[in-house]
C-alpha cells in the first residue's frame, strides 16, 4: 500500500507538469465513459427493468397470427379466449383485454375523452396492480354480457379530473351516458402498457370485459368473427417459454380444424410479454451500445497514443531510473499509476456527462416512447461506469507501460537515442490509428445507411395529397349509435356541416384510420378461388369512405366509377380496390365487374373501380420491424375502399382540406361536432403532415443518435491521426532537416508526412469497409429498402473520412515544412 501511495503521488507530480496532456487525455476518456454509461442506462431499462410487473420473465403475451404475418400481433375472439382457458396447460392464469375505442365522460359540460381498457379480473392480479383508493375487480363481477357496471380509474385521471378526492370511490359516473360505479383507483406506480398498445396513449380507466359488448358492440360471447382481444398469461412452475409457445401453436391448429370458416389460416402465438412491450427497442439499443463501445475504444486508443508519444519524450528519464536500479516491474507499476490517476480524474467528468445525456434522453423519451420504458442513472449504472473506467484505464495503459519499461538503457542514454523515430517505435501508434479509423468507418457506415434509409422513407410518394389536411377522430360507441342507420345519418350530417365551414375546401370520411392510426384489414378471396386454401386468402387494408373521398384526398381513380350515396345498405355490395389489390386477385386482367368476398362474410362484393396505390398505413413501425415485418410504406399498397353506408364503422376519421392554416379551422370543427352530439369528444386532431412527422420520430432518433456517435468517432480518429503525425514530426526533426539540407523542398516534406497519414487512413478504411459490411447487417431490421452493403453510402463515407484525415494530416505536415535545417542539425 505504501508503494502504491508513493506511485500515485509521483504520478500526480508528473501529470501536473503536463496539464495539456492531462486535459486532452481526461476529456477523451470522459467522452467514452459518459457515452457508454448513458447508453448502458437505456439498455438496462430495455433488457432488465423496463417494466414494474412482478415476475415479468414468467408473463406471456398471447395474440393471433394471420396469413402473411405468422409472427402474431393480431386479435382473437371471446369464444377463442374461452376455449384457450379450457385447453391450455401452460398457464396457471390467463387474462384477456380489449383496448379498442375511447369513451366519453358525460358528467361535465364538455365531454372528456376516456381511454378505456376492458379486462377480465385476473388481469390486475397478473400485472401486480395495487390501489391508491378503493379496490379492484372481483372474479364474480365479470359475467360476460351481464357484468356489473363498475369502473377502476387510473391515478393520473383521478388526479386530473377528480382532484384526487377519495370520495370518488362509490360515486356513479357516466361513460357514453352509461352509469358505472367507481370501485377503486389504481396506484400511481401502475403502468398499463398492454392496454396502451392499441392507442399508444395512457389508459384512463378499466371496465370489466363483460361490459365491452354493451358499450362498444364488439366481441360478443358467441361471435367468432369479431376479433378484438389480446391475452396475458402467467406460466406455471416448470413450464418454459418454448413449451408454452409450442402448445398455443397446437391449439391454433386445433381451432383451424374445428372452426374452418373463421380460423383457417390463423395461428395462436405466445411470446414473452417483455418482448412484446419493448422488443421493438432491442435492435436500436444494441446498435447504440455497439456505437458507444466503439467510441470508448477509439478514445482509449487515442489516450494510448498520447501515452506512447509522451513516453518517447521520457525515454532518457526511464532509462536513467532503470540504470539506477529500479526494476522493470516497479516501473510498470508507476506508469500504470499514472494511467489510473488519469482515469480517476476522467471518471467523475464522464459520469457528469452521462447524467446530462440521460436527462436529455429521458426528456425525449417521455414524448416519444411508451410510458413503461423508464430509465435513470441509478447506482448500478454508476458502479458500471466506474468499473468500466478502471478496466479501460488498466487495459489501455498496459501496452505503453510495458513498452516504456522495456526501453533499451544503452540506446536511450546515447545521443542517437534522443533523435529520430524508428519505424519499430512508431509501429504501435500506427496500429492504433488504423484501428481507430476502422472503428470510425463502421460507425459512419451505420449512420450513413440509417440516414439514407430515413430519407427514402420520408420522401417516398404517398400517392395522395397531404397539404393543408386536418384530421380528427370520433368514436360512436354510445347506445345512440347502436344501429348502423344512426351512424350513417350522423356521418352525413357531419360531412355536410364540415363542408360548409368557412375556409374548408373538402371534407372526407376515412374511417377507421389514416396514417398514424391503426388500420383495419379485410381477409378476402376472389370468386373462383378455393377459400379453403390459405394461399388464396389475401389481406388488404379496409377503409370505409364517403362518395368523393378518393378525389378529395387526391387518389386518382384509374378505371371504373366512384361511390354514390345510392350505394347503401340495401344496394348490392360494391368496392373500389387499389392497383396492388387488383393485381393480387386477378393479375393483369381488368378487375372491374369481378367479385370477391371476405372470409368472415358470405356476401359477394363487386369491384366497381380501381384506384392508384396510396400509402395510407403507417410507413414504419419499430414493433413490426422487431418481428421481421417489412415497413408497410415500401411494400405493395393493398387497400379496399367500401362505401360507408355499407360498412358504417363506429370509429370515424374526418379529413378536412382547408384553403390555408388548418389549425384555424379546429375550433369551428369542434363546434360543428358539438352541435350534432355534445356528448362526443373529439380527439387526435392534427394535420396529416404533423402526424407523419411524429410517426417517424423513432427512426429519426435512432439515426440522429447513431450519427452523433459517428461524428464523435470521426473527431476522435482525426485527433488520433493528428497526434501521431505531430509526434512523428517532432521525433523526425533531425531527419527532416537533413532532407531539406540535401535539397528537399517543402512540397516533398509535405508529401512524405501527409502520405504517411493518408496511408494509415487508407489501411483503416479498407479494414473498416470489410468489417462494416458484416457489422451493419445487425441493423438490417432498421433499414428500409437500403442494402447493408450499399456502395453509394460506403463511397460517400470513404470520401468524408479521407477528407477529414487530410485536414488532420495537413497541420503537422505544414509544421514539418517549416523546420529550419540549421536548428534541426545543431547538436544539443
């Protein structure tokens, strides 16, 4: 311990004499430590503590796989849930939930939108829910179709709309004019992530699943067509994830045989709930972890080069100490002590940087990531940062320490040992620079591929006009709209009122979705095809629209006719299909007049028109990419448009084209809706361009973060190259003086020094291209229509890298041209 303290005191004195070296070394290391500690905090949240649910590793998410998407994510019916309860042996508890559609709290002058999750009582127990007031549901209170009229409020909704009044327990409130008794308030710590999956917004209240049909009209006890449920199950002791997944696949196959009319081609998929909730972040986080580690390695290589350069100036000092009897082991210990002092100074700086980075990431995540993904700089992450710092301090200092302790005493003490810089002495520094350039190019390649991918995604032709288009959503879930005729009448009145507002050019009904909202689908088979063959079932996005909707949106009708209001409930079923849908059903033949039918319906639908492909579904969803589903924005645009009177959805999206400033029309739209039904809340009101920008947030964030790491890596690599060449010039001063005395001109010296630097850069770039072509494949799920080996990207980043390297080489090379031969040759 005494020797250690002596080494530390000596190291502090030596470093105090070189404040410039200490500052550069500390900042370089601190950047690497800070970046890694911050990203490790995010990774820890995603992979280990992203949820607050007990036994998250034993919870499974159950969904339905459908034709073309066997990975799951689809909904199942209540009869299927009932059968799963009876047939599965993997779970000791299985809950079902439905999070479709918002309700309106009608006890206030203005209706308040309430995001509702309909659940079975076991749902709360599975997720470990506790209460802030009152109680949760009891098992006997959920009789499907005849459940008690009860509701549990979320803590946030209770605080915002009831001021946290405990007396709300037992009070009767009205949702969609239905009376429900508040029995409890969930604890503030509870995060209902599964219930947020459909809307992406916090859940405000929970209602027994048995009331869902009464309030929404979906998923009755006997309806095997209306699939609206998901499930959460808890594994029995001894049952593995693989066993439960295999069992549910078998149950799905059993359903196909028992109910071919509704379940043919569908499967049941059980996967870890953790994967379902945050699996979409696995690839981006791994990418960022790799990037931060690369930055740390580049920083360590830079500090190692600084130490090697510093040792070159201390060769006589070290040789003298060896000559006086200091052992090489003792010298290694003293040099490592200097490294640890640098680390000791860099660590708090790096931790401070990490805290700042985590704070910025948290601010961004609260707006763009699920509420369950919460991360912070906790004690574990601080400990990880310290351990990382100590390890890197030891590792990056070993080579310079051994090289310094292994100096040849006779050579170092001779005059020849003071001048010149042999290739053998520069070799470790050159190798480190090549490694830095290689790592920097890998990061630049990843950032370049993501940037090109994002640019392609955000500039792709949507097939319709988004300019000055304001959209809003209304859910007709109250008993007033139980009958289809009531919904059609409301929709027509809403269109008329919106169309006649000042500044409105056109009003369009596009329910149930537009980009940024979930789009419903239709599985259908063409006339003359075998409906029992799953290969003949084609899935398309389904849209219920009003006459003139396609023209209002700017979607060109290629052949046939548009809808009219005469295409009503008593008229033959008709549809307009997109080009991709027509090609999938009938190839190159004219589809107008052809027939198809939904697998859930016996009525044939006649094609009356073909529309140009339009990208009406969300272009890219991270959760889809995580399970291998290609971005919808780049695939075939299969859409089926149905006249709203023939398919009157409860979920309505109104798109209003205005002459200028869409936001100015929002108040008048709200008033128009209130004049028709003051109990209906308007929500999700936004311009379509803003919604498209919001849905690209995740892709943009990953691209920006990777780009920042790449720029930091490029800066550090350039700094390392500059340092090596500056050291080379200082060590080769005598050689350069001799060359100039023998007739070399400054241009020759410039070429020699820059040539060495660019040769190192080229070697690192070649190694980086080879490595990047392998490493960037890890980010393949985040790329949209861009190959991981895109030659344009690699060519572009190589030019950038060489340009920056040339600038880094120029300064020390220019300095070499100014060497005075007389001064360089003078004996000191």
